[in-house]
């Protein structure tokens, strides 16, 4: 086993419970035709040495870039860090004459025109996965939640499975792919599901059992590190977190912070009140529930694990928001929860906003132009 593997699974780093970290994959867009533009190397050079929280890194193709916060204690901290990084990125993008945008997919880019970013890991992925690597020019939000110990992390990971449809519906912002309305709220996740190591983590609840599973996977030669798993939720031992990975990149940093705050409040509710006890059988309905959220968003239906009860996802989100309200208050994120609740009641998410803009403007180029302006904070 390599040193990297021993480090990743041998120890679970110390992390303060319920701290947050947020990663956002962004579109780099041409200011001329509003298509994706392979300007990540130039933008990274512009960002080098600039002072800002967190980090800015390349992603698998040249038309993507990823920002990440540092460790955040609460919603206000997360929002402040995201705005600061956003403002620095937008300023440097303006200097280059390029634009940046949120959203889970670019509405009309063609994957075949994308170039793999010049880094060994990305070239390896391209050789391994073929055209899927370029099709992976999609854009997601990842939220890390600090966990006090590895066994609690695994418990929380599986308890969160019940609420994955909430996170998908709240963040869904990828209705168009290659110029076509897919009918999905989150079409981005269809690209993720194509990878052989995507889906759900194995049902184990102790770190010793997880380490045993990991060693077996290493022995097969299928994986070399935790990065090879594209699970919806995965443990991140070097950070001492679990990483929620199903969200589309929202259209604004404000929405991204709100979704992270909801996840944080939900985690506190699960850990303190333990309303569920995770079981393997919970996953009998997992794929169905996840598909319903991707396809229909708030109007989808989910089956409550352990029962035959079906609920509209919108209703289940609102019911859950009422349950976590006291936890959001204690965490200082009541504002975030209230803003999200209003969006749910009005049936708004990124997908509905993209479709509304297209319906009113009749042009996907205009959808992208407005999306870039919204991401920069120049549109409401």
C-alpha cells in the first residue's frame, strides 16, 4: 500500500464537529460567443499570489476552475469567504476578458471541443475513462462537514442518504445539455453516474470495517486512493469530514452558502436527535429517490426509507426544514433557512431560473450572458 493510501485510511484527521468547507466548480466563458473557453491556465496565473481565503485550483478540462473556502464555522463565515474569493476571481477574469458562471452544465458547449488540463492526474483519468473525461465538463458544489471521529462520520454519511433528494432539488441548475432541454432539473448528475465508481458508499459503520473494504479495493487494483471513488457522499479522512457531492454549482455564491447552511443544520439535527438509525435496506429506494429529484426537482416523489410512504420532495423538504429550524437558529443560519424555504415554496431553483430566462429571451447565449452577470453579483 502506498504512503498516500496509508495516510488516507490509517488516520482520520482531527476536525471540529459541524465545521464547513465548500468547493464550487465554475464555468470559464468567452465574452464573445458565450461558449466555454479553455482559459484555466491563464486565470490560474492571474490568481497566483493574490490574497483571498481558501484556494483556487484547476479541474479536469481547461474550461473549468474550482474555488474552495477554508474551514468555515457557520453560514456567515462561509458566505463571506465565498464572496471574497468570487470577487477576486471575477476581477482577474475581467483583466483577461473572460467571464465566469455557476450552473451545473453549460447550456450549449460540446464536450468534444474540450481539452484536458495539463496535469498528470487529469491525463491519467482521460486515458482511463476515454470520452467520459471530457463529458465530465460539468460543474458541482461539494460541501464538507466536520466530524469528531471516523465512526460518527460514517454514521452521518449513511444517515444523510435519506436527504440526498433535498440537496439535489435545492441546487438543481442543469436543465440544458448541448443546446437541448433535457427535461431534467439536474442533468449534470447523469454524467457523474456514468463512472463505474459512482453511486453510494458501502454500508459500513465503523472505520475498521471501512478500512478493510478499502484494502480489498486497493488489492484489486481498481483504485489507488479515495479520489477514485465518485460516491454521492464520501469520507474525506485527510480533512476529518464527510463530503456531500450531489449538488449542481448554484447560480450564485449566496445560494451555495444557503445550501451548505441547510446541510450543516441537518447534520446537527441528525447527530443530536438521531431521528433515524441507518440500515442497509434504506438503500432499496435510494436510486429511485435520487432519480426523481434529478428529473423532477421539487415535484418529484420520494419513498421514505423503511416504509412504503411516498412524499412529494417539496413537502418533505419543508417538513424537514421545520424540524431543523432550532438547529439552524443555534448555528446562526436562520436567514439562510428562511431564504431557502421561500425558494421552495415558490418552486424556484437554478433550473427553473435558467428555463425562465430562456423562455423570455429565446437565446441560450443570453442565458449564459445573464448567468455570468448573476455570478459576478451584477444581477439580482
